[in-house]
């Protein structure tokens, strides 16, 4: 069994040969976390890894005892996981063991997204109840270990067992103490159209964090944090990944204490959170995932990718091949009518596209950003026969039809706002800050969620809609809700996101055949929480191929390729003005859920032929691109090299596609090799290049090569040295590797 209780040591050990978590009840009942990381043998005592005997914090105030769920005010001066303000105003808390239970499988978290199992045998869950007597607070700490994954899932339920109301002022989903600080902290940071760039820093004494207070996880930081040893690289060394299954305000933090120990915290951002617990009431935190790898950052990504793809994403579209789509946004913006859409769809269909998406501008009287959000009825000036009319013209072409919506928003110029001005988030007596000329609906109010479910279900049921893009284009200001009294306004942000999840749950359950794609001005809410409802997300509004290399590389640290929508767009690129070759744009976008974001009717014959080839290529390797193992080779963040490379390989390692990219060309370069990883060294692969030019690059590489050669000598990429290989910036080439059946 992966969870073992040693009565004599009062020790709990969760283990599966890939990861170990050791908890121990110390002498005074404090729950210590003696180890979380590399696998350790079962059936042994590890009590010597913690204080034994434990005489409390009083002997050496602030001593770095590794704790499972730390609190404040009773001797531990590091940042706490739980802060509760009792009826008398005190925040001192000290949690002591009461009981524990071990059960097969994994419980769900009411109202919250979470990873899951399909059979109880896939995981085992430990629930430990700890309590503070004077404050009458009980906490159930849950730890799930998956049988076949180097992953532990954590959450906590805080209960008020007393007779007076208390306030929860901070409740992390996880805290984890590590005995040293020899770590580099990795985060995913950026802004609109340049989300999730990798940022790294060596841990230093004190607190270092990433967070959001915007009401969404945000473009700026991601609810993901990794720690790696300074010597860890993509393939070797220790690394931890911490991911919060949540889409609202979050905090991801590492604190190094004066003794050089590290505490990691991950959970709801505490400064914008306060939750009232009446007597008998409880609060459950979102889930946090800890993954451990001894095979570098690549091993960490493998663990998170397969968990998120197989046991976080759910529904009909979890395992299905995702369609190659075209979206009309960058082709038309708000300026279209039915004929124009059908013209784009027809041309795209002829090129091989499988689904057409009608983006913003189909409803109310929406000709620009000033109006109509909330009015989810069709604009008959543009679409005289309604959504159904245009959808049927497009499905009659033999391709699917998809629709954009932005449920959580309202324009001041809209019928919805006229009817329900109080449904928009804002503080009475204070001007509302507008952003993109729109306001946010108060998703904390059940009547708003009910209304949206009703009007959107009408739309989605009115036409043959196969796909929905759920957008969210601004963050929350003047946070306040009519639904709560003054002393409970601290609940607003969390209740908002619970309302979003509730609407997602209802619509995805009512329309199980629809493929939902999340979006928030691109990648402004790209997180593990939303992935539980929408198996893919619009990775970024940044569609420039060079920028996308960075975005997709960073995103891939935590999230699988099946979650990353990636489209070829027009040049000059609409966000940065860069002109990149069409082949390069495709060679980047292939590594994700592929599509187009341009007007195919204005392309010339040669460009259309190229697109036909691109779509055929992607469809031929779709299973690999959407479900293969992604291996990062050369980072686009390595400014010295001006290169990037990655590959995707099938689980049986018999099929791979390598992407190699030159960002900027250099004069007088030396010879260059690209050593691959993740292949079968004993296999022989047939190597072909794409696009299939007969040049020195293909001459040097095409043919049969052993896996051993490809991983030691590598592919030959003497790009600029060869006159026959086009010189210049933004160049890309793919290599397809197919294992050759072995003789006999
Ligand atoms: C932001 C999205 O990221 C774009 O793709 C597009 O859907 C616009 N919103 C529409 O308003």
C-alpha cells in the first residue's frame, strides 16, 4: 500500500517508488513533514529526520521545524499556511494531531476543480485532522498519492468547531519545508501577448513570490512555481513543481529562513481574502499539486503534462483529436457579414481546415469595443439568418462551426446593463474603472450565473455549434458584491471564481459534445483550474512565431501541448509587426493544438499550397503533437545562441518530430549539431526534413540514423555555413523520425 502508518513512530509515509512524503506526529501533537521528494524505502522509521524529542518552539524560538501546515503566533516566525482570527481578535494558532484516515481513491472538492482518478486503485488519500483547542478550529489536511505518478495532491478544509464566528485570513493549499535553500526558483511571468516567459532567480534569505490580485490568475504571473538545483538542467537533477488548480488570485512563494531552510507556500492570495466561518461552517482550499523529478525539468514537465492531460482535463474532448481550426478575429476583427465568413470558411475548408470559429462581434450591435457585451442575441444586420443560418452554411461545407463568447462581461452600452446596472462589479458611490470599455459581471451572485446559463444555453442550443471560445478580457477593479454584507466582502474574489466554475460546470455538462477553449485576452487565465473545464486554452494573443517560441516553451514547463492552442497568423504580425516565413509560423504552431488566425482569401496560390501542405503534415502527425512527450532541447531564452529546438516523441519512441529554429542569423558561424533526447538508442530512425526542400540540410540528415547517433552526434545543422540553405532570420526546419522495423 502506498500509505503506511507506523504506530510506534507515529509516522505516515506516502510512497510509490517515485516520490515519498513522510509525516510524523511530534511529541506535542504537532504534525511535522519530515520529507517530501525522492522515493525512500517503505517500512522504515524516519523520525531522526525531525526534532526528536520535540519540546516545542519555546527552546529556540523560530527553529526551522519542518511542518505540514504551519500557523503563526506560537513560535514559528516563518510565513504561515493558515491564519484565523478568532472571535477575541487573536491570530495565535497551534494545530495538534487528532486523528487520521486512509482511503482508496481520491475525493472530489465540492465546487472546485481538481485532479481525479477513474478507479480507486489509481491513488490513495490520507486525511489528517489537526486542531487548535483554544480557537476551536479543526483542519482536515488531505494528501493524495497517485500510484504511478511522482505527484502528491494537497488540499485542506478548515472548520469552525466553536460557538462564535471566526475569520479565515489566509488558508494556503500547501506549505512545504525543505531543509536547505540551494535552489533556483522558476516562475512564468510576462504580460499581454508575452505570457509565461521563464524567469529564474537563486533563492536568497527572505521571501520571494509571484502572485495575482486581479481576480484571475493573470497574464503577469502563473500559479506555478518550480525549484531546481543550480546544477539541474532539462534532463538531469532534482526539481520540484508546484501548481495550484485555481484560476483566481493566488500566491506562490518561497521563504528562506535565517537557518537556511526553505518554506514554499501556494494558495489563494491572502491580502485579498477573508472568509467568515460561522459556527459549524467550513472552508475548503483549492487543490495544489507537488511534482518531484530527479530527471531534470523535463522529468517534471512529463509528470505534470500526463497528470493534467489524463486526470485533470475531462469530458468528451479529453482524449479526442482536436480539430484544425481557423478563427476570423485577426482576419476581420468586428467587420464582417455572413457572406464574408462563409467566404473565409470555404477557402479554409479547401485548404484542409476542419472547423471555423466566429469570434467577437456577432451579437448585440457590436461594431467596436464600446458596446453590447452581455447582449447574447445575434446581430441581424451582420447575420440576417442568425447564428443557425451562418452555422448551417458553414457546416454544409463539411467543416465544424465554433463560436466566441465572453460570459463574465457587460458593456455599459448594452440592454443587460440597462436592465441590471447593479450586476456589474463596483462599489456603491465610487466610479467604476473601465478597461477595454467594459465592466465585469458579479459572478459571486447566483442570479447572475443563472441568467448567463439560461441565455448562453439558448445560444449554444440554437445552432450546430461544435466549439466554444470562452474569453475574459479584463480584470476586476472596485471589488465588491451586493450579495455579501460589509464584514464579508473579503469573500468576493473567491466567490467570483466559484461562480465562473459553476457556470463552466453547467454549460460543459449541458453541452458535453462541445469543445471548450478558454481564453482571457489570450493567456490571462491559463492555469490548471480552468483546464479542468476547458481542455485547451488560447495560449496567447501574441501570435508572432518568434514570441510564440518563448511563450510555448515557458508554458510547456507545466502545461501539456494538448492544452496550448497555437495558430499561424498573418504578416506583418499584428502584435509586433515582424515578418516571418509562413513555414516558420507553422513549424512553431504545430507544437500545440494547431490552427489559423488569418484571412486565407487574400493569400496567393503559393501560400495556399503551403497551407495545404502544413495542414496535411499536422493531421498526419496530430496524435503525436497533441499527446506525445514534449522534450525541450534549446531554450529561446538563451540569448547567446539565438536558437531554439524541441521535439515531441510518441510513448513507444518510434515516432518523433523535431522542431529547430534560428531566431537571428549570424555571420561566420561554426559547425553546429543538435543532439536529441528521448529516443530509443537501439532503434534505427528514418529521418526526413519538412518542408521537403532538397538542399544540403536534407542531404546531410535525411536517411537512416540510429537513435544512439541522433542522441550523441546529433543532427547536422551547419545552417549559415551552407550557401544552399537560405540565410536570414526566423528560419525553421522540422525533422520527422520514424523507427524502421527491425530486420527479422
Ligand atoms: C481577446 C482574444 O484573445 C482574441 O483572440 C479575441 O477573441 C478578442 N479578445 C476578441 O475580443
